C-alpha cells in the first residue's frame, strides 16, 4: 500500500509540474490588510488543458500514421528481397557447339514485363539469350550456348526478383577409340 501511495504522489507531482509549466494552473495570492491574512487561490485553465490534449492526440495520430507508413515500407522492401528466381537447373553440362534451354520461374508479386539480366562469366566464352518475362508471366526460357571455344563457367541471372547463378561445365567431345582385338597366340 505504501508503494502505491508513493507512486500516486509521484504522478501528482509530475502532473502538477507539467501543468504549471504548460500554463494549466495558476497560483494567486492576496493579502488582506485588515485581517492580516493571505488568501491563496488556484486557477485551472480548462481551455489550455483541452488544447494541449487535442495537440497530443493529433501528434499521436501523426506518429501512428508515420509508424504505419514505415512498417509498410519495411514490408515492401522485405517482399522485394524475399522475391526469387528459380531456374529449373542449377548446373549444366554442355559439349562445345551445343546449347540448352533453361526454364526460369520468378516468385514475386510484381509480374510486370521484364528482361532478365544474363551475364556469362568472364573468359568462359559462354553465350546466353532469351529471358523476357511477359507482363503477368511467371516463367521464361533462356538459352545457354557453349561455342567451340567455350570453357567452364557460369551464367548469372538478375532481375527485380533476385539473382541466381547457373554453373556450366563444358566437356570436350570424346571420340571413341576403335577396339582392336588382341590375339592370344602362343608360338
């Protein structure tokens, strides 16, 4: 019970200090020369209290709207970051002079028309083409080609929905060596 009373006294002191500072309360005194008494009066300005209350409510509303907008912005940024590209393969094995088609799906709410960025690794001589998402389309196809002078490398796919890397291994064409029968003759 003692703690509650102490808390109540602290709250009353805070409200009193704030009230005097904000002009909600005025203390007046008057000395009566006949009775030699001092009359102390407390005046409460209800209009100032109402105005400050309205200002606090308006500011709280503004802060709430700002917080709501900030939360919306964070959510939008998170959704953009969590959007992803999903190629149907993460690695390819090609022979020089061959090519392969890869289907790429985007996982995003924004399905605007967009061209994928296709960047083969430096020195690989790989070629990449295609990758145009139509308006409203979730899938597109890209073609990765290994010309005769291609080397192992990768192709990086980029879009507003994220980025992915497809690893490409270029295996040279092997020619079959004809089998030569071994004679098993003992002389």
